C-alpha cells in the first residue's frame, strides 16, 4: 500500500525549522552586535588603555640618594656608579648552581659572594634579579659581555652604590642602607610610597639613613618606552626625570667626633656633646662602632656573626639605647631641687661622719671617715654622698621625680633617630608597675639610693646630656637633633629642623648661677673631683664626675675592683659645660666598667673641649702623659 504524504504538514514543519534557525542566527548576530557595541563603544577607553599598555612599557628611573654631610660640609655618605652581575633565577635555562659555576670562569665569584647571593635570594623572592657580584672591573664586564649569549637570565647592570668614606667614624649616627628584603617590600606595597619605590633595590636600615629615608630617597622618574610584540624596546616616547633626594647637613663636627672616638681607644662607652643654645648635637659617640660599608652589598655571614656575637656589642647604639645609673652627675640637679623647693640654703651645713643611717640600714659615703661639715657648694665639689642621702630623705621621692621630669630624665628627647629608650625616672607608681607584689612597694631606702644617682635610676647618656644642656641654658629647653638642615635635592632650598625652643623650666636665675659656680669648683679647685683633668685648661668649665655601681655590694663588704670581673666594675661618668659665662658646648659621657669618673672619663672630655674651644688636637706625647696619669692612684676621692 502506497503511503500518502501530507505535503502541507511537512511545509509547516519546514517553515517552523527555518523560523527557529533564523531566530537563532538572528539572536547570535544580535549578541555579537551587543558585544561589539560593548567592546568598541562602551568599554573602548578601557581597552584602548590596555592596548596602549601592551605597546608601551613604563621603566622606572631610580633617583640619586641624597648626601649626608657634617656641619662643615665634610661628606659622610655619598653615591658612586658601578657595574653588577645580576641573575634572574626564573629566566635561567640551566640550573642556578651550573650557571654560577660557569660565570665563575669569567668573573671572580668566591664563597662569600655565593653565600650572600643565597641569603639575598631568600629575602628577595619577589624581585626580578639578585646581584651575584658587585663592583665589577672593566675587564670583567668585557669578558662577560663577550659570552653574554650563553647566559640567558644573567645581566650586567649599572647601579648606584652607597659609600661611607670615613668607615667606622660616626657609624651609629649615619647608619647604613641595605637591599630591600621581602618584609620591607610588602610594607612598601601596602604604603603610600609604593609607586615611588618601583625599581629601588635599597632602603635605609639604621641611623639617619633609616629615620630620614623619605627625604634621602627622592622621587622616582620614569620613561615611556614603546616595545615590540616580543618585548624589545623600540623607542622612548617620553621621559620624566627623577628628583634627587634631599641632602642632610648634620650638626655633628666630624673632627670633634674623630677626636673623641680616638680618645676612647678600645674602651666601651658613649658621649653626647650638645650646643645648649640650639640643641645641635656636636658629637655622638658610641664605642665600639662598626663599618657601615659592610652592609651595602649585603653583609656576609662571617662578618655578621662577628659583629652580632661580639661581647663588646659594636652594633649597640649606646647613647640612644643604653641606660645607666648617672651616679654623682645627678647631684647638681638634686642641689638645684633643694634650692628651688626651699629644702636647703647654700650655706646650710650637713655633718658627714662617713655614713647616713636610715632605720637599721647604713649608707656609706665614698670617703671613709666622711667629709666633716659640708655645705651645698662643697657637697658638689667633693661629691659628698652623705649630704645627698639626707637631702633625698628630706625632699621625698615625689618631689624628686616631679622636679627632674622637665629636665628630660626618664623621657624620650625626640632626637631624630629611631628606637630611643625612655629610661626610668623612679617613683612609687613606676615601681608598682615595674615589679609585682611586695617587690613593687616603695621603701625609704629607695629614695636614699635614687637621691645619690644610683638605685633605680636608669637614663641614657643622651638624656643626661640633654638635662645638663637645659641647666646650662638656664632652663630653656631645645630639642636635641643630629640633622641641622635638610637641603632640597632639586632647588637646594634649606630648612632648619629645629628652629625654636620647646619650652622653659621655671627656675630662679640665682639658683642656677649658684649650681654652675659649684660645678666650676669641681674642675678648678684643689680637692675637686675633676680638678686634675682640667689643670691649666685655658677656659672655664663646669663639670661633675660620677661613679656608678653595676652590682650591689653586700652589707659589710667593700668594693674591690680587682676582685671583680671587668664587666662588673663601676662605670665612670662625667658631665661638663663650657665656657661657663656663655656655654657653647655641653657633654655627658660614660666609660663602661672603667672606675672613677674623674680619672677615666674626665680626661677624654678634656680632649673634646680642648679641640672644640681652642682648636687644640691631642698629640701622641700628651696622650701618653695622660694615660700615665690615669694609671696613678689619686689621693683625693674621685667619683
């Protein structure tokens, strides 16, 4: 039987299929049209920028880092250009070890270079290249360039390097720069200056290099470079030059700095010298020091181990972070407090039998048998402990604390270095917070010890120098600073960092003058604890010696330096200002574990003042004479 086809039904189905297919085709074309409009019209500007970015590459131009100079224009930190051999591990075709071994046949690569490279590679995983060798010779550059085709991922780059021409001198002031590590890179990316550090490999790590990083770094420039599809530079389209970093003009007199550092010799300690009228720090000494040049290329493990594990702690910034009991250098401030608060008059006499008794505890004087009848002036000149034991008891700890605070004891000075220690100006509240339970209770003996500059007192040498400067400047407080002027790298416009006083301590001038006069007696009158060191000085200087115990001597025992390990012996301190009529320089210093301040610290201060006030430099003959004198035993007590 023949099947009869329904033509009309088939046509309807055919037309339906055509309609559906046509609708799909139309829909596809419509979607393409919408996409075209979206890409070519609505998102045109965005994709045009991306296309341009694919064609144009922005190459950062690292600015010249600012110079660091002393107050007389002596360069302390500068830049120089040199070639480095750098490896980008991700671009190597051979293994890293094989590549380095082959490179070592062309340029010198020793074990120290390999270790430093490995360390920097670990710290700088986000960077494109890591230096294997720095400061290549012209011959080494030529040898590598001839074989460059063999080393994909290895390049010779011209880089600016930091140099510290005076080496160890003032190292704790200047600090150093080093290669940016991963943590620093992350911090920069999260900060506001991320774009300004594009292409920068180095950053300030310590000292002024760190605290003035933003000013020294400058502004990064850039070049717009047209590149081919293969990434090859075709031409430079535009260029924005970098702005050099600002120069720092320090308040430091580098010749004074050298003289003091040399005077310390192998001894450990610190000195800060300040112009009291301006707050300019004239010398900032921390001994021993270190060579900051070791850190510029990345310090090798052996050198770092020697510095970091040395018992002398050369990396420790003593004036800023070391805290010391001030010893008898605290006494002029105690005497001034007594005058200002009406607890003593200049002529009032205290009898010193050689000790002071509080309850069942006996506090001994430095001089066996005591000083007899002592008024305030004599108490400073001969450094009578018993006078200040009694005075401290009469003043009370609250009055002592409140009087000392405005001078800067136990307070950060605000110096332009990071990591300044606060120290400790003791009070009952401070002790409760510092110690737990019964150990935090203030007792009368604490006040007696504090009044003599020992006990719980703990101040930085910077704080002590600042306090003496405030006294010498008649209560006018100037913020101590190392950078005197910031000079713009482009315009060379100069700006003072500290232009005006911070505040004034309300003091009676007659009281200040009395204390200054007594301090002059310390260095100018026979029996004064600093008399021998300043004999024939040629200028009038006010001073105060100090000797501070490191350990507590048991009841009934006497201090005997010969029986103690060197690190447990007393610290020697000295403070001074000169000339007395109009002080131009104030200093405070400590020689660690050296003994009496008049014998060990004051002679160093004498050399500093001789140079700064008279232009007199130590000569070898004088130096030997002083060392011989220091070795002798003094008949008069020196504290």
